[in-house]
C-alpha cells in the first residue's frame, strides 16, 4: 500500500477500531486508504497553516490566503464524505449495521496487515 507514515498510523488506528466492531471487509480497503491518504495531506497542510498562518504574503507583498488552506479544506471534504460511509460521525454511526457474516473480515490475524 502506498501510504506515508502519517497515513499508515491512521490506517492502523482505524482498522483496529473497525475490526473490533466487525465493520470492515476486504472490499473497504480502497476507500479506507483514500481516507487515510486525505488525512495525511490534511495533517500536513494544517501543520503549515499553524506555522505560517492562514494569510501569507504574495510574491508582490500583498496578503493572500495560504494555499495550504485550500488543501486542508479539500482534504477535509474528502475525509468527511468517506467518514460518513464508515460511520465515523455521530449521525452516520446511527445508520451503520454489521456486514453479513459471509463477508470476509479485512484482517484474519492480529498483526493489522492484510
């Protein structure tokens, strides 16, 4: 899987929780990886916003919105869309049901890798 270290930590955290609840299968891998990748980009953009602020100076010296703000906002949109599919929000969690018993779990062992 092509995830950076931040995305991999989020993957491990989420798959652990979702596996405990029986809410993840092999079919969910792509969507969850997309969420984790978006999370990593969001986190990186947020670090830069905290470091440089939401307004920065343009090359001509005028204040402009930080380009990191657009990145953070776009990744947050992606995360929220996928989060509602997995039940990561309170409202979506109330609509989640367990998958049928005949669907394979994402993880067969304890190591967290598929």
